């Protein structure tokens, strides 16, 4: 972690680094290789889930060496706190028709899995040729559905993660690494 965090973290909510920048980038390069092999000649459509997956999507797609397209969806899954409600609303839908396409959902993190299971059901109904999930992070301990992710960057412990796209109250997305939020410094009712 860089020496002076007071400017970006005035409330000192960064507890510790969970995944260093170098490890993130190395793993994303590996995922890029794997996807380039698996999707050679399939022209996949990568569907990023806004806003958290934007940084991962941008780095991942630059590691894919076969033709692919990108699109984005925005869904709401959280209120102001840190727990999934299970109620998912589509705020922005895809631009593209995905029928017959090879679709890969690109997610920042799978926590309860409720958001993802909704998305998978929703996109499956549009009859893509294939539908898989690539998640940068997963918290297996928290899973409430039996959703499977074909591609996973890292399994992390049951901590609230921030950085590299992940926010707490819209902050910390721009950190180049993934850190754990210091939950002991938050008011009780937020977690
Ligand atoms: P799920 O429905 O519980 O799997 O949560 C899905 C969404 O909640 C993710 O796509 C994130 O946007 C957000 N989320 C879940 N866990 C975390 C976390 O630890 N930090 C930041 N956002 C999270
Ligand atoms: Mg997300």
C-alpha cells in the first residue's frame, strides 16, 4: 500500500490490502489468455455490470487477443448499506440483441450471488448461444444461491471489499488494488 493514504482515505476506512495491484494484473492476464483460447472465432459479447466491473472490464478486454464486443448493463442490488436485498432492478439494459451470441457476463464481485442469478435468468431468456460468467472476486462463504462462475479471479474472505471498481458509498473505486473496509470504524447500522 502506498505510504500516504490520508488524501484518498481521510476517514481511514482502508483496513488492509486483500489483492495487490501486481497480483490483480497478473491474474487478469491469465484470464485474458484463457478467454482468448476458449472464445477463439466465437466473437463473444462481454457484458459488464456497471459500475463496479468497469475497471476489470477495461483491463480484461485489453488482454483478450481475439475479436470481441463489449456492452454494459446497470442493475441496482444494494441500498445504502452493504447487504444485497435480492431485489434487482435493471437501470440500463443492453444495446445489443444477444440471441445466438456467445455472452460472457463480467462482474466485479459475487457475494450472495443473488444479483448474478437474476442476471443469468434474465439473459438466458434472450436465448444466447452460450452464457458464462467471469467474476474478478468471489466470497464463497456468503453464497445464498448455487450459481456457478466459469471464470474467477480470486476468492476472498468474508470482508467488505473496496477498490479496483468496488465502492463503499461511491468512494474508493479508483484504488488500483482491492482492500478490506475497516468495519470497526463504521456505525453499527451500516453493516
Ligand atoms: P450479491 O447480489 O450479494 O452477489 O452482490 C452483488 C453486487 O453487490 C456486486 O456486483 C457488487 O456491486 C456489490 N457488492 C457485493 N459485495 C461487495 C463488496 O464486498 N464490496 C463492494 N461491493 C460489493
Ligand atoms: Mg456489481
